[in-house]
C-alpha cells in the first residue's frame, strides 16, 4: 500500500484559558477543566483561516518529503470551516504551494474526520497508479456559539500529509478501514454561523460506538493486538473521550500520551486526530507501529495502521514539530478572542 | 478602494502567494517588484523564488489603517531585507510593536489580506512573522 512521504502541522499562536471563558459564562472553571480534560485552546490570528493553516502545514510536509512539488497529483482539504461556502480551499492551497495546475482537487467535509478521509482517498489514488503523490490536509478554525459548552474546546489548527509510494514512505500505511452510520449527533445547517449538537447523545451512540467499531474492525482485519502498537491515537473532542477509549482497548498512558494534543490546544476538529498522528510521527522511531482512529459526527470513524520506516528519523529534523507550535503561545482576553473569531467570517 | 475587481488581484497571485521576484542576470541583484533596468545598467532579469527569510530594516505600527484592515489594528508594517538581498514592505503579524527591533529575523507566512465586503472575494498573500 501507499504511505506517508512527508507530514507537517500548524497551530496558531493564540490561546484562551478555560478560566477566561468560564468567567464570562459564569461557570465553575475547575469543574469544566476536570470534566473536559483540557486547560486552554488555540485561537486563530485575525488573518488566519482554514486556507492559511492548510498552506502552513503543507509547506512543512513538502519540506519533509523533499519531492518535486509539481509531481503532486491531488490536493484534498478536509474542514468544517472552509473560508467559502462555494469556492474550494484546495485550489487556494495548490496555488500557494506552486504545484502547477495538473492536479485533482476537492474540499471534503465530514465534521472532525474530513481530514483523515483524505488520506484514504489519496492512498487509493496512489495505489491505483492514478497519481504519484497526493496532498491530504485536515484543518479548522472551528466555531462555537458564545455561551455554548463547545466554546471551551473548539480550537484552530491542522495537519498535512504527502501520501506517496510505499518505497519512499516515512511511515507505510498497512491497513485502513471505516465504520459509518447516519447518526445525528452534531450538525450545522446551511447559512448558520454555529453548529448544533445533541448534548450527551454525542458520547455513547456516536463517538464511542464508531471509534470502537472501526478500531475493532482494523484489529480484526490486521490481526494486530493493541500491545503491538507503540502509539495509539483516538480522535480527541476533549481530553476525556480518548482516555476512555484507550481504557476500553487496554492502551496504556504511554501509548496514548504522545498523540494527546487536545489537553494543550483543544479540539481542532478536522485537524484533531491527524495532529495527534503528526505529533506521533514527530517522535516515532523506525519500526514503531501506530494506530489512529478518527471520528466525524454524523457519523463515521476511519482507522489506520502505520509503521514508521528508516526514513522517518531524517524527516523529523526538516520542519517544526507539533510541540514547537504548542510551545509558541500568547494568551488573549475574552474581548480579544471575540475579535479574533469575528475576523474568521470577514 | 478595496472594491476593485478580483481579476486585477488574481493577475498578481504568483507574486503575492509565492514571494516571487526578479534577479538581474548581470550583477545578481534581486528585486521583489519588477524593474525595467537594474542600476548596473542591465535590462535582463530571471525569476527567483525567495526563501521568505529576512531581517527587519525599518518598522512602524499602524493604528488607523484603511477600511479593510480596521478590525486588525493595531498592526506592524516593516521594510524587510530578504536574505537573497531584495527589499520588501509587508505586514508583520503575531507580534507586538515592542517585540520588534531593527535586525529582528522574520519569515514569510501565507495569510489573509482582506475580504471585499461580506459577499466579495477573500484575498490572500504573503506576510511575515518573527522567526520562532
Ligand atoms: Zn544588475
């Protein structure tokens, strides 16, 4: 199968603390932090959106891949905050990356798994011989209505992957599969600025059912055991859900920790599980096996098994790591936060 | 002034998106904007893709920007000497005025410039941030 030839990530510099939001919402910050398992979230700059985050992450992915950019045959950008309702983000990204014009492109949307799905699409295109390299991106500047519980976690960031031939990969894609069903746990209707969700329903029949079913499916398909993996990443809508999933599958704290970026930056939606993957690739050693299961409301989960190759060590040095972006931060006030988010729609 | 045709800006995408400029074929001087003639007297140039790395040569802070940038004030604008030698004027983001100095190292990023009203096209291009 195909594999990952290069990867890159991006997280905006700005952060808002859970305490700052709790103060405005008149809520108990300690209870919120304990309940959601996160302390702060990333906020986009006033001139950042899904397109700019995508370009930033993709430039790092290109630096790591070291390939001729004109050989990229496809650009897929997954997001639920594409800058335009009609006009692709993918073509803006392709132009900014200077990859020429001979590439397939489309934007994808499937709540938080719009990015991971593009890795599957590109792997299929590479394996069929239709393209040599494909660019897969998941990025978001996710919106939450002021006063809503989502305000504590809806964050900004993204990750990009160049999918290409197995022989050139820093991590081979060994297996992938998905579990999908029509489940109305979270949605945003056309022309609405903010999403709606079905409260506690977002847990049991939605996240947990789909993530565990896709994970069960890939373990069965591959014959792998959870102990075979050095790293395990489950989609992170908050800091609690992936830990519960890990417990259910018997994954240890050590296996989960490297990819658990949500506790420091919040849920970057389409960027979330794949930022976890990027964060793991930043530190993985040749031979390490990686299990990733994404989740998108509405609902579906994509599961992946990767194995890091000898090429990963060199590639790790060629661009910034997820932790570099996490460490670069500036806290903002609630009025500043509103101003930053207002810019998203202008 | 910001309701100009999206097509006019589209013609400059290659310069604005990618930081592409011109290099004198005789003395190798580089320019961001097209020049008819190099001070060395040569009339021939080749295209060059700048690395996006540079240093601040001069800077200021804008408090009362044009209408399209109103919600972004205050912001910093700088004259930047690119490592390849060319000089460019650009916004410097993700920093405070107090953080900047002459000589501060910066790097190019792809950012949103402005939107032509609520219904218009969103314009993107190159800005700079302090190196981190
Ligand atoms: Zn000259």
